[in-house]
C-alpha cells in the first residue's frame, strides 16, 4: 500500500444518525444473537492478543504444511475455498452475493466457533475502530478526503447456514475497540468441525460500497470492489508464528492495518451491466455470458488469500501484453485505465513487466498466469496504490514527462504494488501484527530495484527545469529524509495500530534497516538470504523470527543479522556516530637540555627555531613541487570518534596532504564503549577524517558530523543544504498532485 499523509477533521456527526442514514439499523437486527455480548468459548480456542506484535521464536518446520518444494500437488496447503456469485448494481453501488465457504480444520481439536472478517463495516460510520482511530489522531487516510452523507459503506450478512441449519452470529471486538465496531463476527456452529474435517458455510450478503476510501469504493461509474465479502479468519496452530496453542487470529480493521488470511481457492462469478470493463484476481474462464443486458464474468484462482475486482463503463480499451521468465508461466499482463490517464498506461505496463523480471530473478519465480494493473480515474485516487493477489492499483497522470516527479511516482507505485504480490501475496505474512514483513520488506526490495535501474527522483516542476534547476534524489536518500532517526519511537517489528509515529516508519525505517544490513554484509549475501526466505516461506505465513533465521542461514552472516534484528527490528536503537576531534601537528625538535656524548647540552627555543627554519628552507629547495602540509618533520595526527547511540561497525578514513590515506575499522569492544582515539605519525599533515565513507549507515541521525577537515570546508554543508532545499521542493510538488 502506498502512503500519503495529510490532515483533516472528520465531520462531527452522531453515530446513531449515521447508522439510520446509512440504512444499517435494519440489518443489524437480523443477527441471531444479541450484538456485542460476550459469550463463553464453545471449544476453548482463544483469540490472538490485542497487542500481538513481532514474533521472536521461529515457526516449526512443518508449519502450514512445511516448505513448498514443488513436489506437493498444490502450491499452498489450501485451507479454504470460496465459490461466490455476485451482482453489481452500479447506480446504487451495491454488490449482492451468495457464497459457499468451505473451511478445513487443520487443528487436533474440534472447532465449534469460527470468526469472519466483515471489513466493509469499517466504513459504516464514525463508530468503527477505523474512524475512531482517525478521529483520535486527527488524521485522514492518505489524501484526507472525508466521507459525506450518503457515502458510507457496509456489509450485511443476510443469512448463514451449515448443512441446512441456521448459524447464529454476534459481533465481537478482539482488540477491545469500541462496541460499535462490527468488522469481526463470531459464528457458533450447529455442528462442530472435527480435526482434519471440512465444513461448508452457505451465506447470503449485501455490500454497500462507500465513496472511494481506504483501498475500496466507487466514484461515478468506477468501482474498486475490495474487502467486500465475508472472509474467514486464520486459525493458527502451535508452532506457527509463535502460537503455543490453537488460536484464532482475527483483528479489527484498524486505520493503519491491512489483511491476513489463509491460502485457498477462489471461483467467483461477477455479473455487471454490459459495457462495463471488468478486471479481477485470477484467470477469466472463457468469454462472459450475457443475460438480460448483464454479463457474467467468471474468474478462478488457486493458491491466493484474497480476491478483488473492478468494473467501470468509462475505461479505455485495456492494454494487454505477455511476459515470460525462467521458472514462471507465461503471464498475461493487463493495464486497465481511464481515458484521461492514457499517458500513464504504457509506462505502467513497462514498470509492471520490469518488476516481474526483477522480482522473479532476485527472489523466485512468479507463479501465477495473470497480472492486472488498474489505474483509477480522476477523483478516485484513494483507490490507487493498493495490492491484491494478481491485481494491483497504481497512480494516474495526464502527462508523464521523462525525468519528472509523475514519471517516478508512476513507476515507483506500480513496482511497489507489484512487489506486494511477493511480500504479502506469496509470502503471506500477518499485516496486522507484523507489517514490517509486508510494507517494510517491500519498500526495501522495490527501491532496491529502482536503485538498480539508476532511477532518480526529479522533484522540480517544469518551469524550474526550463531555467536549469533540476535536482535529483536517489530513492534511498528520499527514504532517509522521510524516516525518523533522531528519536524513533516504534520498533519496526511493532504491530500496525499501536504506534506513536504512525505507520510511516514501517515503510521507511524498515527499508533503511534492511538497506544498512545489505551494506554491512554485501549485496550478494543479502540476495542469498532473501532467496532463502522465499524458498522456505512461499505459500506459507512467515513471522519476523522466520525472516531472521532465513536471512542468517541464507546469507551466512548470522552474527550481523542477529545483531541488527536485536537493535533495529525488535527494538529501535538510535544510531549517531561522529568524528569528534581531528588534530594534525608537526613534531618539531624540543627546546631544553639533553645528554650528548656524556655532556649535557642546552638548546634554547631561539636556536631550535633557527634550526627548524634552516631545515625547512633546505627541504623546500630539494622538493620544489611538494604539496602544502608536507615537510622535513613528521606530523602526528589524532582522530577521536564518538558514539551517542547503538554500536554499529564503522570505517574511519583519514586523508593526508601527500595524497596518502589510512583506513581503520572501529569495532566497539562492548556496547559501553562510546569513543575511541586513533593516531598516526606520518610525513604529511592530515587533510580530513571521515567515518562511514561508503554511506553504509542511513539510520545515522546526522551525516554532517561524519567528517572533519583541518581547513574549514563548506562543501558538505552546501551539499546537504542543497539536498534539503530539493527535498522541500519535492514535498511541495508532491502535495500539488494530491
């Protein structure tokens, strides 16, 4: 998901009035059990803790069916299947549907209660957890566009049955959110599901789409239909993501959390009016079937954990191409776009195909036969920058000039959202509890790709370019500027909703942690580690501990990986090293007395000065081309480095007037070591001293104090001031596009 930040205040409407105005009060009353009433567990299976976050104990080898080595009959250990028939009313923006949800009990105990996510209820009114968190933080989602009267959304369970018997349900708040949150529902089954057995739940539902907000909704005839069907939660077993007993992982829909679900199969028939362009997760099964002016499009996809789709009567004719790569099937790539953003279509296609090539080469083959990229229309930007299996939404621009901010963002968003097909899609981590595994790793790997392309951010608008002002940023430099470094409050491994500084650091600080680790162990080792992560955990549900172990084993750099995870993943350590002091002075003959041939001789300071002057004069005659800072006497150089944060490996380079240099490594003897001095006696004066010459530590608070020079040099401050000015221009230009 792409984050944009701006602030707004939601309208101060009463929750009760919203429920009535949204037409939701009637369907609330259909629940077969009282709402928001705690009831004893029928099977003893508890819910995941409201504050669950980074897992420190690796999962068992057999978690979720064990490593998928290619010899299994299915790519994933399919737990659930959905057969859905849905019809879109594009005027009322309502989807009515029926689904048969078949779920397999992987546990060793009978299951009497199951939990469903009703994500769309996050948008039913200001009483939801989503809007409550917005209101308390005074923040909007991305662009901050508010929801007005008649623009709310919800999902209504019309009926649920098991084997012909009605299933009662009740709303619950697993994270202790407001009782008016209805994004999680508990179903108490008439018949228990035995260990290893499956059950089918037949459901009828109706989904009112909201005006485009937070990854879903409508604008005019455009519909992005996501978080739209009742979706079963994940039953985790002992040895999976830190679980010690069976537990349901079913969190409320928070403002800054996303999704977590079992792998399975989807067979979805979508009925929409004729003339609408449809795109969806998975493969279209033959031509659409027409009846009464409506077309039914059937899509099937196995080994995924979500399904989303789009329908719009204004879409231009989609671009369709194919991509092939080693180990992957031939992929049909489709870009769906509105006429006003025609200029964005081909760049999005190229970015998508380039991303297919990069991710499949550096991580592992892309396993699906389709990839659909949707560019939302004007006024529907909240639907942009989002990911679902084989289906992503990008950004749209009327003009995409070379080396422009729009060109970079179009590429960056397309690549980033495709990358989620790996980090979240194939590597199906828990985005509620460990968002770093999705957003953080994807931000790192996506920008790693952009870095490899040599792609720069050009923030200056056209009028500045025309007068020759065109600063450029490397992607990781921008990420560094946007990341909290001086006083980071939240560990990257924290969950998505309990964060003082919001979700942003999950993206940028996590990316810097991984970038700095790569600088430390090398690109080849890092890539080996990530390939091992993909090999072990594709089509499973890894934890942060599982990532740590895969990187340590795959890279062969366990000590470095474990240190970085301890400092910067499970914790948030400040990094702040500096060159504290630099001196370089000639070692001249001393005045005073000395023993020579058994006699004590005295040389006055005046005599010493005369001897020094004579030696210098003779040396200059003998060395007419010598550089300033060299001479007949040696120079003693001392450098003191100081540490005001966590211990990280540092390199110190000292450069001298004769063109020589000295390089030493600073490896602290213990975390308590906060400074160290180094000294050299050489025939030339020092010119400068610099730590971190390769810029390995982007987490460092201040790069301006990484170096000192004997003669004052404004180069560094000038350079960083120019970067800061360019950054400000970047932000202003970016806000102008919101």
